[in-house]
C-alpha cells in the first residue's frame, strides 16, 4: 500500500514537471550606454517573480534584452522595472526559441577565486578594475560576494564606462570579506 502510494506520488511530481512552461521574452530598451546600465537592468529584471536571473542577457549596441521566466511577465511590471532603473521599455514580446536538441550551452570554468579579508574597497580598486578588464575580454561570469553596502563601491571599478556587457552577479553577505569568482 505504502509502496503504491509512493509510486503514484512520484508519477504525479514527474508529470507536473512535464507541464511546466518556460516563457522566453525579448524586449527593447532605450537609454543604456554602459556595462553598469546593463548590470542595473539585469539585476532588476532578475528580481521579478518567476524570472531566471541567470538567463538575462543584455546587448548594449542593439538595446535588446532577453530572459526566461517560469511564469508570464506583464509589460506593466517590466515597464516599472525599467522606469525604476532610469530607462524606457520600447517593446516586449514573447518569443519561440529554436529546439536545442538536448545540447546545453558551454559551461564556464572557474579560473579565479579570490577572497580579500578587508572591506577597504579603495585599497583594492586596481584589482577590481583588472578583474573587470579580464571579464570584459571574453564570455565570462563574475560573482561577487560581500556586504550589501559595498555593492556600488565594488561594481564601479568593474563596470563603469565599459562598452562590453559581462555577466555579473552580486550576492550580499554578512561576512567581513570580499569574495570574487571569475568563470570563463
């Protein structure tokens, strides 16, 4: 009896996962000019309910933004995010992605893992800028973990003034250190 119940429960869970729909969106945004703008937009879109924050892609040259969500995102909620970021949403459309035939995108490898046991961001500004230069040179993802109050101080030397968009994820923490991880 118990075994039959477990089998039925497992089948129900699997079938619900099969019904899960993924929504793919493309938007056009006006006013973005640098990597810091792209970071701001990516962060705000990634905070919307159902949006996969890692899927947000921003193209500065075209002003195109793409992302995936597990539930529908309304144009009004997205417009509010862009207005809050200081940009204007020109259009939003749901798009069909071509089948991937089971192939996943190339995984990035961890090439730099650095922990700084000081919160003096001025002291390490050249380090942050150098990491930004490396990350901007090729497809990469930078993960920064530090106290939330340091987000702006850490991201300015990494992103400000750059015309290349890079994936940056800031994770606020309660630690008394700055942790940088660069994947390429």
